C-alpha cells in the first residue's frame, strides 16, 4: 500500500490504515506536497544566490527551521561566516563557528533566553564593516526571548501561556512580546547598529507582515506600549499578569524603535517563503490527481472547529457548481479557545468540526496539517476525516461534541486511526487544509 511522501521524501513515522483509502490518501498527499514546497534549506540557497552578501558575516538563526536555514547559509557562505547563534526547538548539529541552543515553544524557557543573551552580546560587538544575517522562521518569538530588565523568563512564560489560553491572535501575542523583550520590535537591529542587517524570513503569519513575524526583531515596530496594555485588558489577563510585567508596561519608557529610527537604516528584510508557496504546491498536486482545484485563501483564521464546518459547506457548494471532482486549498492559522483539559491542536479541532458538519455525507474529505509537523503538544501533524468518521466514532462509543468541549481531539482521532504523523518537518508556514469532494457514483 503506497503511502504519500513526506517533505523529505521519506515515509511518515506513522500513517494510520484509515488514511489509506483513496480520497483520504489524496487529501494527505496534497497537504504534504505543500509542505515539501517550503523546504527552508532550498529557500535560503535560492535567496543567497539572488542577493549576494559580502563582508564579515555573523549568522543568527531562530525558529523551527533554524537548523536547516543555518546549514544552508553555512554551505553557501563558507569562511565568510565569523560567528553565529542558532536557537531551535530541536537539537541542531552544525559545523563551523556557531553556538546552538534549544529554546522553548510555544512557551519560552531559560535555555532560549541564554541563546538570546548570546545573540545580544555578539550583535552589540559588531561594527560598520560587519553584516548580521538573520534567518527567521516560525516559532522564533518564543524561542528567542530575552525579557526586559526586571522581568523574569518565568513571568514572560506566564503571560505567553495566558494569552495562548485566551485565544489571542498572533499579532496580539507578538505586540505584547515586543514590549517585554530586549530584542523584539526592531531592538536586535538597533543593537547591531552600525552593522548592516539582512533578514531572510520564512513567514508563519497571515499576510507575511515582517513587523509581526518573530515579533519583528530587525524592523521598525508600529505598535505601542499602550496597545500591549489594551490587549492584555481585552483578553482579561491584565489583572492576573505578574507585577513585573504590569510595572514595566505602565512605566512605558522602554518604547520599541519606530519607523525612521536611524539605527534601522541599514536593516533589510526579505520574505523568502510563505504559505502562498505551500498552497500553490498543494493545488498543483490536486490537479495532478485529477481534481479541479483552487486556492481559496492563504489567510485562513478563526475558531478552528467553526472554520472546519465552514470549509465543508464551501466544498459542498463547489462540488454542486462544478459537477466534477473538486479540491479546495486553504492556508493560514486558526485559533482554539481552550476551555477543557484534554490534549489536541488546532488542526485536529478543525478536522473534528469538519467531521461533525459532514456526518453522513459521502465523497467528502478534509485534512488539516501543521506544516511544522507538530499540532499543539501532540505527536501528530493533524488529522483527516470524511463523512463516515462520526458514525465510526459512535460505534466506538466516542462522543465528538464532548471531545471538542474538553479540547481532547488527539485522543478522539487516535482512537479512530485518523491522525497523520510526519514528525518535525524542519519548516513552518502555518497550516495547510485540503478539502476534497468527488462526484457520487451513479
């Protein structure tokens, strides 16, 4: 039985038998093709071939793709690299003058803070003859956390956890981070001045806004301390936030560098890959499998389970219009408002919302995967379902509504054998969702 390839051309760690049926297999194959299109090493090599970097180079690579991006840069730049720091979520082994740290994600930890302190140290020592090459990918905001004076990494982690549990959007989360950190919101470029700064970005945010990606460490920050306070209050976190956090924000004197700041004059940022690339590749794969396919959006957002139900409605309407096998591709990042104590992730919640909406409808499949291969604190990239999933669940005495209420979707899909496990992919451009519908047989 043929299994769809992973982004690195190997079999997934586990692809349950339930996924092997044709339409479910097609959906997963399309999603994996999208992940393969944003291989971070290939993107960095292409970018450096197009834009040469001269002089003495120091590398800073942070994020889920940090290892692959740094490795590619070292291959291209060779002896021009004088020093470097890599902060990743997983162990990285690189040759050359590079120090590697394992940070925390999605909640920062002291090891990541140690790496951030080393970044600050080497950046501050650079001169006008040096270039700081920053390689940024998804997860960098949490992994590279260096709290402002008076704030502990524990307090930073506490605020991050509260925002995540409250369902804060990534732009809200990063706005707060920028005003509690010594490197975010343009502060890294300001620290490196007068050195030149080149940032190559693998985007993990909707719209590829460089001021939001990784909390914009090398670009001017349009947000303010007042906005950070307003977000914490709107999300009902302010009163419970650590005293050190509230005191720092109320003081308000440590504002981030704004547009026009001369310390950012030599900083240049370039997005080298995003979910646009992934969605296009997923669409191409669907076409090759015989589906009439289109990309609906690369800005998918909203509460995950509701989005899943909406996607089912959309693909049903597409099938009715086209009268042939169809594929709809979505990319972006939904959110989950955590109310229960179970284990899951936004992709697994999206698929469960879809499964409930298509219960009893034949010929429709929805797969949703995190492009980093890790959906929430689980061992799965996501899940896949069809119109029979809920009836199969009931036969096993599983309650889909209870699973959503408890945020316990991982156990639900594991029991059904419908998890998709790829292992860490080494990249991250948010999530990719593939919805397929086939014409009923006469």
